[in-house]
């Protein structure tokens, strides 16, 4: 904006379209960043819920939660998912 102040002060507003594009690009970049942060928050929250369910041996819930994020799971989380799948297939109801 500072670079084009001289043109604007002279009454040349042709730069306006370029500035509008730059502002829209920046707004899009910020929205994408917010989406990414939200996705990360949802993932971390789901992992916490899955860990809690795992500790309480609610394997059906563990599977339900982790499968939604299967592509992002760490190797340890994948092992936990596989273990929970085996346990839930055996008819475990989540009780001790």
C-alpha cells in the first residue's frame, strides 16, 4: 500500500484492482491457516479421547474415534487401533 500511495494521491486508482487481489489472496491464506489449525485441534482432541477410551478398555469407542483419522496416525496410534479392533472383534463390551 505504501508503494502505491504516490499514485493514489495523484488520483490514479488503477492500482486498486491489484491491491484488491493482494488483499483477497492474504485473506484466503489466513482462512486456510485457520482451517489447518482447526483440523489439528480436532485431531489432537480425538487422540486424547481415544487414549481415554483405551485406558477404560472401551475398544469400540477407540476404533470409532481413530478410524476417522487413520491416515494421520503415528505408528504407536496405529498399533493401538489394531489392538482395539482385535479386542472389539472378540466381543469386548468395554467393561473390565
